[in-house]
């Protein structure tokens, strides 16, 4: 009998924290755009006793995603999908953000929903940023949740986006809505899928920001949060582990903010000043 497979897309700190919690006894496929990052993450996991395989995957390419699906299913039944890949507003132009974070993530959810094993589960890492958009119309919500993936980038309110932050926010809102829409299909395979929207989590990239030219803004944001501190990848990993375990079987199609209350403060508390810049 083939071993079950756990697929990690995006070999960063948050994805790795989740993979370590759900990958024991399985084959963990580490998929990343960077060969070096994928192999480095796999080595870290192997040194901790996990069995791994690596594959270069471009989340912005449907062909690359289909190659990943084929690679993973040939190893064994896919029990877990973890998507922690994406690009941020400061890393890429509007078109790239929408191609990867909105379109690519939607394709990933759809294609793995066709092969996920019975009793399987998926977690999509979204962002608190998606919760900073005002409410969309019912028609816009439905389009982001259920439109054919090849039509997503042609939606009029998506083609009108010219700002990288807005592109990111709409992409992350789409992640949450797409999870809700696809959960109905995953359920037919007795599988669950949910999204997690982290706030400021200390990763190498975030740590650079906290010691860089924009450090003051980040520190003020942290100070204005109810939690009064940033989060850790392990805290996100703990939440994902619960959702993907037997204890989370009644939860599907849902999104979980894990941001130390940052979003609450953005709308109603000390961080309302950020509205003028977001």
C-alpha cells in the first residue's frame, strides 16, 4: 500500500510549521518556485525524520500546477494540501499578484479538489489584508467564489485594479471566497478545506521589515493591536493542525483570522489611522 501524501506549496516558515505538524508517516511533497528553497526545506524536514520529495512549481501557471498534481498522486493518495505560496504587494506588479495569488491559488484548490483522498483536508494561507476591503456586492462575491478559473482575471472589477495593494487585497478576499465555493465540491469526496488569514507573523521576511526603513510603521501597528505583539509560524501551525485533524472534521469552507486582533483594531480601535493609507 502506498503511503499517504502531504503536499506543501510554498516552502516558507508558515508552510513548514504546518507541514511538520501533519506530515509524520507520510510523504511530504515540497513544491516551490525556487529549487534551492524547496531542497533546503526538504533537507530540514528530512533531518527531523520526515520523508520528502521536491518539485519546482510555479503557482501562476496552470500547467505547472497540473504537473504537481500528477507528481503527487503518482506517489500515493493525497491526504493534505497546504498552500503557503504567493507574492506580496512590495514584491510584484499588479498582473503578477493577480496571476499567482488570485488565479493560481484558485486553480490549485480546484485541481487538488478533484484528487484529494477521502478524509483529506486542505489549508490555504490567505492574509488579514483581505479583511481590509469593504464588503463586496453579492454578485462580486459569487463571481470570486464560483466563476470558472479561466474567467477570474477577466472579471470587470478585477481588470480595473491598478494598485498592487488592492490587487493583493482582492486576491486574498478571493482565496477566502474560493475556499467557501470549492468546499462544496471537496465535501463530495468527504474532504475539508479552509483558509487561514494571518496577520503580522515573524518570518525572515517580516524580521527584515522590523529592522528596515519601514520598521517604525510595523512597530506602531504591533503596538496598536490588542495582542500587543506579532505572531509566530508555530501559532499558525497549531491552528492548521487542528483544522486538518480528526477534531476539525465539522469545519469546512471557513476562514480563520489569526492576527492578534489587528483587523479589529483597524476597523474599530487604535489602528483606524491606517484606513487612510489602505
